[in-house]
C-alpha cells in the first residue's frame, strides 16, 4: 500500500467544522524544483477551537474575497473547509503530513 492511498479526513480528527483564521499566504507552482511565481493556492493558518491547536490547511485556487476583506478589516474570520484530509508523503525516509481541502468558505 502506498502512503498516498491512505485517506484520513480531518472531520475524523476533530469535531469542529468552524476554524478561526489567523493568517493566509500563497503557495506557488514549482517546476524543476524552482518556484515559478504563479500562485497555485493558499495556506490557511487556522485555530481549531476544540483541540486548541493551530493547523495549516492548503487549498488550491483563489482566496475568497470575503475572507480577504474580513482579515483586512481585522475582523475575526471563521471558515469551514470542504473535503479536508490529511495527505501523507515520504521525503528522505521521513513521513510528512499535509492537510489539504478542496475549498474554503467563510462562515458566521
């Protein structure tokens, strides 16, 4: 079995569906080991209010405008993620985990 065949969904690890956004930054497309300057998606640093842990969740595509506006106004911004799962990979004998989601939505 390959590590990428293992599917662990985030909702199996925490009971919350609403995360507080602490910070958002872009991640880039890499080609031949070098950043191309093209944005592939965004990493959301969020706080899980149930586990009291900070998580980083990657989402491909554009950052929703309502999230940008809320953060710019220094509002507390809460989001939910669709199909968030823990993705496992191996690099130089070390197993790494990344949380990825198919989309993000601002919630009340």
